[in-house]
C-alpha cells in the first residue's frame, strides 16, 4: 500500500494515544504505536522513519529523555521529531527547541492542521534521503561522495510584513541572533522575495487583508524557488476554521495577531532552523554534480546512465517503504528543425535552455536528466502521480509559451512540449516505469 510517510508514534498506550494514532493513519502517516522508549529507539535505528512523533510519558522514560537519546545517536539524530503535547504550555517551547524538537502541537489538534504541520518535516526527510540515494548511486560509477551535511553558518534572514507594533513583536521574539527586514506592504514583500533569499516570512494582517496574505502563501507554494519558504501568519480575529484554511493554503504556522512571545519565538526558531537545514542539504547535493555523472552537452543535468542507476535504487526503496515515486518524460518538437537549419551549436544552445527551465521549475530533491536529443526526464521521490502531473503541466506550460533566443538564430524560436508522467506500481522495474512515462506523452 502506498502512503505519504513512515512514522513512529512513541506514547504510552491509552485512549489519547490510540486517537492520535488513528488521526495520523487517516492522513496517510503510517507506522506503529510504541509505548516503550527503549523499543522505539531500537525501531528508529532499524527503520529510519520519516518522522518520530513523541507523546507524553513513554512507559520507561520521560518524553524529554527519549528525545535526548534520539538526538545523541549518530544514526537517528537527523530524523525530524514532532512533539504531541498532552497539556499545552507555551513556556515549555524553549526547552523543546533546545532539545532539537522540530515542531509541536497539542495531541488533540485538528487532524488537518496536524497533517499540514507534519508534511514539511516529511519533505525534509525526503531531502535527506535523496542525498543518501544520490551519493549511493554515484558509488555505482566508482565515485566516492559524502552525504555529510554541514552545519549552517549564515545568520538567519527573516522578512516581516506588518505594522510597527508587529515588527517590534517579531524583533523581541527573534532576539539578536536573526537579521530582520521589515515592510508594511505585501507588494513590497513579494518583490523582496523575488530578489533576496530569506529563511522565514512573517505576515501580520487584520481581517480585511487576510485573503491577500493567503494569496501570497499560495503563490509561494506554487513557486519552485520559494516552495519551502516557511511562512508565519499572524492573523487577527481568525477562528479555528480560518486557521485550518490558512494551513491548507500554505501557511507554516498560524498564530494570533498579537501572539504569546514564547510561541512566536518557537515558530521563528524552529522554522528558520528547518529552512537552513534545507539549504545545507541543497549545497550537499552539489557534491554529486561530478563530470562523470553529468551530460556532456547539458552539464546542468544528469546522464541517462546515472538516472537508470538512481531509479533502480529508488524503486527498491519504494518497494521497501511503500512510498510513491513518480517520473515525468519530456520531449520537445521544434528542436530538430533548429539544429538542421542552423547547426549543432544552435541545437545545443536551445537544449541547454530547455534543461535550465526544467531545473528551475522543479524542487531540489527532484532529479532531472538528459536522455539524449530533445528528451528529458525528472524523477520525483515521495511524490504521488497527481502532484507530479501538476509539476509536469507547469513546466510544459511555461516552456510552451516561452520565446527562446538562440545564438546565431535571428528569429524567435518556439518549441512544442510532449509530456507524460507515471507513478511506480509494485513489481515494476525502473526501465518499465520510465517507458510508461514516455508512452503517456501526448
């Protein structure tokens, strides 16, 4: 059975634990409920779940003792930890942040909110696993590549959009360790995000501007460059239903317009730390971008041979973990005509631009390869087919409407995308998966 994520729920058995386990399972976060901290540690070492969800009071140790053990061990310290609190006390959040907890909510939080808060942790786990898969695939070509992720060294950059009082509240919660950029205009905030890199966006709005702020959240989630940017929404007068809607539309955390300082500090600390971890993993991906693994003509993309090796590993992992794997196949009409009429350099220049567009419109954890000629493929780990098709249509739409400028071709150049996508099915080989994606091309 294909599901969203593999988890461990560590919590003393009881009605509350079973209710939380049921809520997680209903949202496709599957895994055992374990009452013993010692047993859960052994399971975490052996299974490497995507997220460990820790409730109050495992049978044989406190929740904080369990978390410390998890973070002390080399093999488990990078697994994201979500704390499900029986009693919610904001003053405890500082202790949780210091222990390395990645997020926390009351154990009885609304199910859709719980799922929305867990998904970014799953994607973080996907990025870490993707790094491991790419380095292992490089090993098949006799290349030794480390999957070590360096600790972030840059000062966190936070963009705050709100009135002076909102900026003051964020400044107090952030403390001296973060650099803040402030604006009172959502339009200016949007412009700043297009020109600079931030680790977190905080938007403070009254009820009249709430829809505009939610539009910004949605645009961020649809933008491949900003896709993972954490957004803290400080919403005035929002009830539980409106907060749940904000999560669906892309907010990372939703707090009252005038939040408890401990809660705001927690949001900033954990979200910035998570984003800086993502940037560090992205930089580690670059270690696999070695000449032997990259296309000679299109050095921004991996070779077809590397894709074959990588997909073989990914199919094995999908079979073992029951998680989705999708692939998109692209070919482009019009490239051969340019090459025939204007020569190989012109054809290569056009293909290079196509490859650059594909990379710019996918996530860091998606692997793009050049299959030869005007054929390309993108593998999307832990991604179901419906999500892959959204990516496919976005790329096809952008490229199909782009006017290309090609060297020594003194006319506007257009291409015609032919695209298809497929999701791995149990028992299917990597070659068969790629062939189905190609056959699905329109």
